[in-house]
């Protein structure tokens, strides 16, 4: 892969320690986590003890065969059944407890990541700043791989260390000394099979590391490209109507094919690396099957050890070798685990950068101050500057004050930052400078152009973000009738993708039904009636005035008809260094004229604008 397309990944040397700092708190703070961990280690240790006893059985079994001792042979078969049963029971519960540790650890880590991500609009700010790609994939897939593999590796390393300690002693005691004569000098090597195993494993591990080292970065690169391709597919599915209407299938196929080409390139690079490693591990594995027998054969032919002793040496050497070869056998999985951990750590680091920027004041940000209970509620801001995440200024200066009960319309050309100012009011847009005084969060409601409808029932969509049980049937039906959605009255408990079932206009009317139910003292609308015709828009705005006459209203909109429902205008004017906000009272004719709003629900009402 060329430098232009290859993985540019900076692998952290302290990834394991950083992962433990991120996820290791589970074993310190989660209820019962320590006991589960100890239980898993105890079962692993019990399985090792059974394997040690199997090694002794291996010697006695082959000695009984060599001596043609029928009674000893039958006893060894009875003993084998007992050991096999104990090993099976231990293995079953060891697997169950291990999976339970993995599940509960993943639950804990996922909840922590969700708390960090879905707090104080960090998810939105992370997306806007472009700090981390595909956070959904990192929280779901990378967290699972990181935790599951960490438990596998921890138990594998523990098993290998204990097995090594146990079987090195056995191998040392039964292999005896090797007597050599080199250049006329007699040399004795005690426990020579132990040294042979250590040298053999060291050579294999060193070669594996050198050949397989590039797989860490390649796994990271492949995972990122897979996530990009999956995101492209999801985006195409969710935008299927727009693609079909405009006939954009050809271009979408081209774009998705390009994303998959990146996946295929990354997989090919990984395949080439795995192929090189496979040559090494295959040769190494083949030699391991005969190496101990070849090395111990001289002692057997000289009569120093029996056939049972030779088999015991082979079994003990295999256990020692398996312990020392843990790194060789697990290197591909280690590389995959390392890439998942790196993605989790980079995700956490991106969140930390956002947190420090917003909370620690390392660079200028918009400060949002909520009024305390008992204070006069208002929206006030002076010399507020709003910028994009890259530092470019969109609003150079904005100063205004809106008192409780006022109705203000924010207008301006497209691109002057109206919606960005709206997000600053909500506290989700930190980039810029200045201070905004806001009423308490529980007294406000923000209505974007495309309302958010959560997964679940229609009642849940009406009550959001409050629990569904907060809305009674009577109140829900009345609200739906007032906004012209009476045909949905019988579907309050239907579980649907309401953002796909309802048209955008119906979704906006549903947002007004939500508004009538929650009755906030402060209402912020950003093109909240853009999908409605003029008659429906007038009806919705009239509902706000009738049902919430004392609530303050700050709207963003372009339609001239909206002026009739507001008392003054804040106008954003484009400038060379960013837009500036100016206050404009509504014209006398507009404020005093009588308007007739034809309600689309077969009611006629008269109103006085302003």
C-alpha cells in the first residue's frame, strides 16, 4: 500500500496501561466483579492441576503397556475416566464464568462510554469537530473486542505462567543431564530439555514478532475502512427516498464501490502480512510435534529412560512449549485486540479534548449561564462571537436581551449563522466567545426544523425526553387533535420508526403537540414550521399564542407570515468579518393589522398580530 493510502497510525506504547485506566475500574468498583475474577482464576488453576495429574498418568499408562501389566492398565483407564470427567466439568464452568466476566465487564465499559459520549452534547460537539470517526462502531464493536480479548489474554497468560512453572520442574527432574564432549572437553548440561524448550520458544517468538509486527497498524486501518463502508450503507438506506427521487443510484453505487475498494485494499494488505506469518507458524508447529522426541531419543535408546518416561517428557515439553508459545499462537489476535484498544483510546482522547476545551477554559468558548431559581428569567447576551470548530468566525458580534413573555423573530440571509446561534442558546455550540444568560433548562424547549422522534411508541415520541407514562391518554389525544393528527389517536402504543412513518410536516405538527403537553416558559424554534403550508403554519403559531400566552418565544424563520406572531426582530447582517446582530421593531402596519387565520381543522378564529 502506498504512503498516500496506507495506514497512518501512531501506536501508543502504553496502550495496555491506558486501557486499564479506562476499563480497569470495573474490577475495583463494580459489585461482585472481584469475586468473579477470583472464581475464574481458581477454575483455571484447577484445570492446570488436572493437567499436571494427566502428565503423571501419561507416564504410568505407557509404562503399564510396556510392562504388559493388565491390572495396572485397567486401573489407569479407571483413573483416566475420573480425570477426564473432572476436566470436562471444570472446563464447562470455566467457560461460563469467563463469558460472564466478559459480559459484565462489557456492560460496565459500554455504560461508561455512553455516559462520556451522551452527556452535555459531547456527541454533537465531537461530530462537528470531526475529532473521531464512527463512535457507534467504537462503542459497540471495539468495546466488545477489547473486553472479550482482554479476558481471554489474561486467563491465557495466567494459565501459561502457572503451566510453565509447574511443568518446567517436571521436565527438569525427568529429562536428566546431557553429557557432551566438545573439543576433548566433557560438558554436562543439567535439565537439558528445559534449555532446549526455552531456546526453541525464544527463536519462535522473536521471529513471530518481527514478521507479524505490521499487522497491528493494518488491523487498525482495516477496521476504520470497514466502519466507513458500513456508515455509507446506513446513510444510503436512511436517505433512500431522496436517492430514488433524484435518480442517484448510479452515483451512490460508485461511492459505495469506492468505499468497499478501500476495504478490499486494507484486507489485501492484511492478508499478505498474515500469509508471511502463516509460513512461519506452520513450520514452527510442525517442528514442535517431533522436536522433543528427537532431542530425548538418545536417552531412551541408551536405556536411561523408559517408554513411559519418553512419553512423559514429550507431554511435559509440549506443556512447557505451549506456555512459552502463547505469544506466537496469539499474535494475530493480539494485533486485532491492539487495534480495537487504540480506537477506544483515541475515542476517549477525543472526548477529553472536547471536555477540556469546553470546561477547562484552555481556549475561548461561549459561556452559557443558567439563571437560578427565583431570579428574573431572561435571555441576554453581549458581544457574543460565534465561530466554527476550525476557528472561522460566522457571527462577529451579537448583543441582545429578551425578557420573559416576549416574542422575538431572528432573521437573516442564509449562511449568517442563525441556526448556529440557536445551538449556542441550547448550550451545544461552545465555539466562539462571550457569555449567554439563559433561563433554567427545565423551563425551555428547543424545536429544530427536523424534530427528533425516538425509537419506540408514539406516546414516547409525544412525551420525549420525559418518560411515556408522564402523558395520559386524555392529554395525548387532546394534543393530537389540536395539531390535526387525530388519525393517530389509536396508535399511541404502536412501536414504529415514526421518523419514517410520518411526513416531515406531520413530524413538525407532532413537535407542536409535544410543546402543548410540556408547556415550557421559553420556546426556541429553528424553522420549526418550514415543512408546513402557510395555513398550517398560522394554525400552529396561533396554538402557541392561545395555549401558552405567557411563554417567551424566540423563532428563526424566513416566511413573512411569521412576523405577525412576534413583537420584534433580531436581524443578522452579513459582514466582511462575520455577521452582526441588529434589532428591528416590526413595522406599524404589520403590528397593527388585523389578520384572519383559516384553521385547517375547520375552525375560523380571528387574531390581532402582535
